[in-house]
C-alpha cells in the first residue's frame, strides 16, 4: 500500500471526523457534513488529495455497493407485495414523467435522441444514499413521506436492471477496447449481444444466490464462528460485484440482486447486522469523494450552463414529485419533504453515465458535465431539506418529532405488549385487572408520557429493535403481543421475533382480513382481527333486542367466529387469484350460513322468541313503540 494512498485515506477520515460533527451541531445532517468536507479537501480548495485520491473514490463506492445489498435484503417478496400499489404507482409516474421531460429538454438543446433518452433515464434516478440516510437521522422513515420516498427509490433501484439492458441498444457504435479503459466481456460487442449479456449476468446472480450462496452460508453457519460469517458476507458482496464488473455492469446492481435473492433466507438478519458497520463508514467516504470529485474548473468555465442545468433538473424533478405526492394524497408538509428529498440526481447516475460514455452515446466532455451536475445536485439537496426544516415546515406543517433515547427497562414479565394505543391499553387493563403484569413498549413518546400520568408503567422504545426486545426480557418471557397500529411494523416485529426468540408465543393484532392473510403466510397461529369480536358482539345485541334468548344469541355469535376463522385459513391461499377467491368466498359464506342454520335446528327451543322479517314488519306497523 503506497504512502500516497495512506495519506489520502488519513485526509478523508480526518475530514469526516472534523466536518460531520460541525454539520450535526448546526442541524444540517451528516450527509452535508461529508459533502462539505470533500469539497474543502478537494483539488479546488485546499488540494489535500492528489490524483491517487481516485483510488479512495473507488474504495468508497463500495459503501454504496453495501447499501444496495442491504436494501435488497429488505425487499422481501411479501413486503414488496404489500407495498406494490405505492411502489408501482409512485415509481412509474416519477420515473416515466421525469425521463420524458428531461428527454425533451436535452432534445431541444441539440442532443441526439439516443443521448437525450440516456440522459433522461440517468437524471430520473434519485440518491438512495442521501435520502435514506437523511430519513433515518431525522426519524422520518415511518412517515407518509418516508414511505413514499422508499417506494420511489425502490422502483428506481429495480428499474436500473432494464435501463442497463436498454442502453446498449441506444449505442451509436460499438466500443473498441483500448488501453485507456477496462476490458470487459461486452466491450466491442454489438448492442443486442450486450443486452443479452446483461440479462444473462442478472440471471446468473439470481440462480447462484438461490442454489450456491444459501447452501454456502449454511455450511459457514455450522462452524459457529461469528467473524467467519462476517468474512463470508463480505465475500458474497465482493464476489458478486467482481462478476458484474467483469461483464461491464454496475457492481451495486449485482449486490442489490444478491440481496433480493437472500431476503427470504434464514440468514437475512445476521447479514444485515454484520454488514451495517462497514456500510456506514464506507458510505461516509463515498459522500466525501462526491464532494471532492466536483470539477469546479468545468463549473468556472461554464457557470451559467451548469447552473441552468442543475436548476432545470431540480425544478423538473421537483414538479413531477410534487404531482406524484398529490396523486397519493400526501399532506402539503409531507409532500414538500417528499419533493425536496428526491429532487436530486442519485449515485446510480454516476454508474449510468460511465456506461453511457463507454458505449459512446455521449462524448467525454458532456459526460463530465453531466456527472458534475449530478454531484452538485446531491450537494444542494441537504441544503434544500435544511431550508424546509428551518423555515418552511414550522410555518405550514407538522414538525418531525425529535428522536429520544429508549428507556432503560427494569422489569421482566412473562408477557410483553408491543404497542399501547387504544387496542393495547384495553388489553393491558384487562390483564392487570386479572393479576397479570406485562412489560409494555410503545414508540410514541407523547402517548408514553400521557399513559404514565394515568398510572401505567410504559417504556418508550421501538419494539422492532432486537436490543430493546432483549432488554424487555424476550429471552425469558412466554408471550409477545404485537398490538402496534401499523400492520407493516407488526409484520417486521413478528418476523424478527419468530427468528430470534422461538420461545415466545406470538399473538398478533390484525386490522383487517387482508392483514390476517399476511400473518397466516408468516406462520402466525394466534391472530385477532380488531373488528371481528366487536361486530359480532353488536350482532348478538341486535338478536337479543329482537327477541332471541341471550344464551342462543351468544352461542350463535361464538359459532360464527369459529366458522369464520376456519374459513380464514382456507381462503388465505386463494387471495391472489381474484376469481378463485370470490368463488371460494361464496362457498364459505354459504357453508357458514348452513352451519348456523343447522345449529338453530338442533336447539329450536332456544329460538322460541325469534321473529321472522314479515312478522317483525307487521308487529312494527301495529305497535311501533315495541321497537
């Protein structure tokens, strides 16, 4: 390792340690701190790094690679299916409209249609690294704007695959390998061959993930060495990235696909915890590298052109995003956060522009200009978010709640209740009235303060965090009650608990029949639909007011719940096929009604005072006061 490389690495790390705390102290967030640090140490200002600093850039890009791997791990098919409408709706509108508008602008200024389309596709990308980092730091991941942002970013990440396959077809001429560039398998090949190679490489990653990587991880796990499992996780990422680079594709794309393949494996959580520390520091170095790589000499030579391009791109993207937010009915403050957060051009644009240059779709100077616009837009975004947070949001919207540290949990009970809203608090009061103590967790600080004033011992903390579950006594408890209002959060909690705390019996609140189906797919047995018992209890009271004996009405209600829960299990497997689901639902409804009719016939004396509809109508006309 050269002294120059060590010198540059020292400068990068020093910049991170110096500028990030300053940025955080000023309320600007870590991303802007990293970017400003990179600009200051870059060649235009202090010039602390030489040309070899590009080696750091390549090293730091590995942070983006790891981030995409982790995002892929979060993309479970079931999770994607639950968010499918939001992902496909917001993502397709944003990507399609932005591409068309940017394509029109570049076509107007004289680009060829191939170059204009390629630039439109690249500029439509937003920065997953900046947006997700900012949302996590500000505690906004679970807000409506946070969910919409994640949906758009996820759609963009997936869209990179067909975009990379499309670009070779736009190539004006095949690239001949030269000593200046890396030789890849697609170098010098016709466009259709390059496209097939891209699709083939994607297929290899998917198949190897399923049939090679998972068995390999099972073998490593049997050795029971944590550091070896960490090494295996890094080997998977580096190996997948190397294969994609050999083909001439983005290493981040390859690791994203590998993460998606492993999302349903039993090693998902171990991989996340092992990779997270490496990702954080490398991602920080990536942001510093982006700041240091901004070509200010190009900006000085063409200030008006660069400024016009940056402003035009941000305005176009912001307009499309604001319209998209309106479509999904975001409130004004949430829509503003969604719009400003995603208005920049993202790190995948660096990958796409490099590929575009390699394919000779754009000349080198124009490619450098597009990369400069990308870097500047990424630098501007934290400033826009800061302006929104300091000046716009306090005037027109709901301020994000400040994150506070989780409470120290000093009790240990057999029952843990996660979520203490209306549903959870009613349950908690019932258990306490019957002598059962429970450890109560809730992630709403305002509600925790209110409940404490009312006499409940509630601990503030996110129940989906493994460390908080452990401190709540999940290793020794017998029952975990997932009573959180958000179905998605309940799913996350159930998944982690089933994996890490097999000793716990999991009892879950479901807001609807569809939520119950998802929980059944996850293997949950004890599911409680919050509207079922209340609806049936109301029905029982209706029957008694119409003259049916209380015992008969109660028994009919109990039987209805029993038959409905049986039908729930049977219908769960058919819900994705609408025609089959409707057919089976009608059968189950008829079966339930027949079973309840049979129950009445078996105990006819219990219904001596029941009235048929004609009899009730006649009685009502004769003496309305009866009802």
